[in-house]
């Protein structure tokens, strides 16, 4: 790697960390403000089912024997895998669990059901970046049938073989769930998690990187991944093109050495930066939080005034863009996405009815043990999730019009919402019986009514979610340059006493969401 490329990587890393630092501190304060406002308003949830606490059921989610490829010797070894309640994965020599061999946290990983294809695709993509004739690239050794790849581009990847197709499909879904639900953040404070996510988004937006970006892991890993992603987008192609002209295996070896150096440069910059930033906000909170609580009412009033002025000022610019680029497509989009979402939620209620009618326990907490974990089962929830699957192709067909969204993750989020509602339904029934002391028959009727309500609400919420995910990135690319001067003017008008607690960009972002939601609701009402 020549000196110019190295300096570009250093400069980009430094600039991104500076942007992230500013965004994180600002948004940490904003999230503390949101928390104070929420606590002051104490608005009830629109959903009627009781949300299941994350640690309510600490029983294992799933377990079974699989064959894992070793990291060093590259030999296949049979191991007993256990998915714990927190979606971490432990594997042992056998099912006695007397000899633990390792733990896997899949936060930030992806699951590939055809690792031979995905592996070859990655190699060919690298070869293209290096200017290598792809026809000269040797194919990697073929993995056995029913092998799952748990992939991360900068961490260790895992290759796991299932016994048959049925187990393969089941474990694929289990691993995907672990990717989404396992915890990566070391700091699990909701204020921190929200602020961190917005800071990541805004850091990417500052570089013109709109649209979807999947990430996961601990704070250091996520920051490193975000920076490495930008290096790959902006610098890596030029760096790889400068590698000497040599056979593929030599160039690939040099490429891997270069990536190791780049990852080391980034991680060595990220670690101290995050340690210092984390210490800063920990010291900031005891000082800032009391100030926010003492000024909640003025902050709420100021936010409402700003949003009203913002709406009055920018609607004349947003409305024509909405009419030209969004509204004319909404009726068709909503008409097509509605049925898969609605069918998925309806099917989940049918499953709840079946499992609830089959419960014949005595009403004790212990008697609910098998019942409360039914949403863990892939095959039990499969009919509900499968109803959502056609949504993928529906969303994909709109890519010529709207871009920068992930159809896969949109569908997966909806499936997760359906699964979470099943957990809440099971928990609500158990809570109604064991804590509220309602007889089982009456509790079933009460919970069924709540579930019906939440199915309708959940369907409507997810329709709005899909529209936002599809439309918003493209919409913002058009309207943000138009509205930027107005936002600057409004920001300067915020009273200095509370300016630290109000983020004009987040209020604007929420306003765009509200505008899209309102437009969506109009169409939904017309279709009803």
C-alpha cells in the first residue's frame, strides 16, 4: 500500500470519527430529552397486548447436533449446538454439555444458504476490483450439501453442516433470528443505543451515503465496520488496482495482507476514540439530565412551535415533490403490499388460537412453560411468516422508481413483528391468569380480543413502515437540498437556553415520516 492511499485512509478514518463524535454527543443529549418528554407525557401504548419482557422466558430457544468446520485444522466435527434465551449460541462436544467448545454471537452477521455460490461471488468481486481476469480465478473447494455459512466480512465466518433438508431449513431460520436478536452493544442503555444508531446514520449521510446499512456487534466493531465500508466504497478499488501484476493467488495473498493492515489501522484508531467518547457521555449525563427534566415543558412547547413553523415553511416545497414522485404510486404500492402483511398477522392469530385452545394446565406459572415458548418454533410460526414471503417480489419491482432499501430486511422486520406479537400474546394470557388472577377461560377471551385489535393495528403500522423504507431515501435525496436553507433559519431561532436539547434535523426527519404516514393513511382509508 503506497503512502498516498495510506494517508487517505488515515484522513477518512479521522474525519468519520470526528463526525461520529459530534453526532453521538448531540444525539445522546437529544435522546435524554426524548426520554424525559416520554416520561412526562406517559403516553399509553396503542397496542393492547402486554409486551413480553426480554428475560421472561430464560429457557433455551433451540438445540441440536450439527457438524462444524474447524477454524484452524479445517476438519468437520460434530457438536451439540444450543441457542440460549439471549440468542447467543454455545456448542459442546455432546449433549451432556460437560465440555464446552465455544460461543458464537451472530450480531452483525448474515446467513447464506448457498455458501458455494456466495463464496465464489465474493472472490469474483474481489478479482474484478483488482483488475484480474475472472476466468483465470480458480474456484474454491466445494462445501458439502446442507452447509450454512454464517458470514461476516471482517470477523470470523462459520461453516455448519446440517443432516438433511428439513434441519437445514430450520437452522437457517434459527440462525437468522440469532443475527437479528442477539445483543452486540456492551452498553444496553436504550438512550445510548438510540443515540449510537442515529449517529451512525448521520455519519453516513454526511458522506452522501443514503439508504440502508446493516450493522451489528459491539460499539468498537460497529464503528470499525462503518469506516471500513466507506473505505471499500471510496478508496479500496484504487488501492487494489495498484497491486503488482501477478497470478491470482499472489495478488489475493497481497490483498488479504493489505486488508489486515487496513483493519488494524481502523481498529487502532476506533478503540481509543470510543473509550474517550463513552467516558465523556457518562460524565455528561449526571449534569445534563437534571437540566432537561427541569425544562421539559419549555422544550415540548419549543418543539411544537418549530414543527409547526417547519411544516408551514417547507410544505410548499415538499408537496410538489410528493405529488410527482410519491403520491401517484402509493395506491398501487399499498394495494399490493397490504395482503401479504395482513395475511401474516391473521395467520399468527390462528396459530395463537390453536396453541391457546390446546393449553389445559392448571393456571400455575409452571404449567405455562411449554406454551410460552411456542413462538420459538420455526415450524410452528412458519405458516404466518410464509404469508409475508410474497412481499419480497412485490417490493423489488419498484426498484426502478425507488432505491436504497433492502427488500430482504423489510420483509424480515415484518416477520419479526409477527413473531414478537405471538410472544406478547402468549405472555399476556399467562400474565392475565397468573398475575391478574383471572380464570383461564376468561383470560383466553380477553387476550383474544386484544390480539385481534393488535393484528389490525400491527398491519396498519407495518404498511406505513414499508412505505417509509421504500420511499424515504429517494424522497430525501430530492427534498433535502431544497429544505436545507429553511432548516438553517429555523435552527438559529431556537432559544439558546434549550438549543442543546433540540435537534432540528431529527424534528425534520420525524416530520417527513409523519407526512409519509399521513399520505399512506389516506390511501389505506380509501381502500377500506
